[in-house]
């Protein structure tokens, strides 16, 4: 169905997931309103209501592909404005499961920029759509329901310059308010039937930006992965626009650093000295910022029978991943594109009443691979709690073999890079040509 689905759609939250959802909705609704609590931002700097904006972010290849489909020539514009172009395997120095991986040209292009830089470019493209309007300094404080309580008819909005709340009536709502979503508070009956998958990772990550002479590095990105339970710390250096390098250190079941000295001590504790040496020789250009993620959480709305019609929840409001895997923005892009596909596949407007059911069933499939990738590693630590899926020990045994084989087997590393970039499923490792390369080096006792 390509004709108009309704008159007005509202997106709650102007996050990246919210902006991409708005772009998709613009193809199907006469008017799209984004209700955003933050100020209007027309500069490439972190917004005050986005604490993660002070940290490094990555846009995986799958996310880049979606952005290019939604905004033609978008990636070219990013590069022209200063985004860093890197080959995922050749420009990354990666220490993983006890080995440095051999670098080679993979053709997997990583386009790297800070999150505020990316947000600015998305906002710029949205402003070219006359049907998309952003209401800044406005906070949604509740949903407006139909008389039978089954359908969302609008949202209640509190604007900073108004004494009373304002009702915005609409035909469809997207909740993209992030992990702080009030969905369960505003719709307790629906929430009571939708279970949550929770893995308590108690993760911190701390970021500071630096500048240095990049010509002496020999790489554009460097990563030292955690290996639970023995090595709970991880570190990554990513190159961004304006010769900025974001250094992020993370730790599971650990306290975040409060001072620059503690930040340096964590870098020094990593199994390889590269990040510590980088910090000693680089010039800091920002303060140290920390953020904590108590749990990785996914809402299973697909298991609820009374979710309200004309509402979908996506982005971190639906699923918050372990951020050290860099999946959040790209999965949000895939979710927005899925929403567009479901709207396009409608046979008539009446199917808008059941769209949320179809959407959530597909949403589980989109998020399953990234979700499993992270929790398989998390559950290597005996003190990380949550419902351990059946077969997790087997998966840990298998992934350990994949990770170790990828250090010197180019085909294995390329497949790993494709799976990490969300362009291939994990089943790609089971190709007949790949399996011998994964298993030949290690005995079955390797665990």
C-alpha cells in the first residue's frame, strides 16, 4: 500500500531512532510531528538530554545502508563534511581472545563520525520534508486512548512555554523515547502481559576525546576486547571528524573511573599496552564522561495479547543492547525500515489496527542476532545474572573457536566482520568451506 495511511502520525522522542521513524512515516502520513523534550539543535555538539552523546558511537554497515536508502547520497555528504572512512578489518588493530587479528582489505567500509555530527546531518535532511515538524521543548506525559482503551488516539504534551498540557490527536504513534520510556507506566495493563528479558551486566563505559599525530599510528581504530570472566575491561580508540579520537574504556561488574588518573589506571590494566601508550602521548580535548548500563533489556511485546492499536515501540525503548558492541544505532535504523515495510505491505487502512502485532514478530527476528551475540559473551561471567538460554555453553564453545580462528583465517574474520556489521546472519559460519577453518586449529576440549 503506497497511498496515505492516515492524516497525522506522532513520534515521541527526537532520538536517532525517532528521526528515522519520522522519515519513514512521512511516506505514509500527511503530517508527521516529532515531540522532542530537548532544545532545537543546529550545531554539531552533544545535546543535554542525550548523555550518550558525549561518548563514541559507531554506525555499522547495515545502518549505513539503511540511511543511504532513506536519504539518497547521505553517506557521500557525511564523507564530504569530514567523516572518516575506514576499512573494517584493514584499518582496525584488534586484540581479541588472546590474539591480534591479521589485517586485510575486506571492502567493508566504515564511515565514522561522532553522534552529534550524525544527528545534525539527519536533522538537516528531515528539515527538507515539509510534512515533518519537530516540536522542541515539549514532553509527552501520557497517551490518549479510545473509549474502549484499545487504540491510541493521541498524546498529551507538556510544553515549556505553556501553563496547561496540550493534546495532539493523531492516527499513529511511535514511542522512540529510549530506555526511559514511560510505556509501562502509561499502559500498565498491556505492560503486565509483555515480559522483559533482562541480563544484569552492570557495565560502565567512560569516554574522553583526544588529538594526536595520526600519521604515526599505523591504524585508524584500535580495540582490546574484554574476555570474561578473567578480563572484565575493554578499550577502544576510534577516529572521527576533525582529527578527533574517542577513547572509550568499559568494564563489567566494575566501578567507573572518577578521575583522569583512574581512567589511566584502567587503560594500564588492559592486557596490551597500546591504549595506555596512546593516552600518554595524545592531547585531551574534552572532559571525561561516564555512563552506566545496569542491564541489557528487551521487551517481548510479541508475547502480549492486548498491546494497544496504532502504537509501536522501537529503539532503546524496545531493546537496550550492550553498547560496547556498537549495535544500537544500526539496529534502530533497521527497525525504522521494518516499520516502513509493514506499512507498505498493508492491503488497506484497516490493517493499521493489527500492524503492531506483525511489527513485533519481525522485530524479535531483527534483534535476535545482536542480542545473542552480546549475552553469549556476558554469560561467560558467573556473576552476571539473567535467564541463561538453552545451549549457551555450546554457543560459548563455538564462538571461542570462531574468535580464535578469525585471528589468522581471513575467511573466518571476514564472516565475523559481516555478522558484526549485521549484513549476514550468524548461520554464515556454518558454510562447508568455513567449518574446517574454524575447527582445524583447536581440539574439542577447548572451552
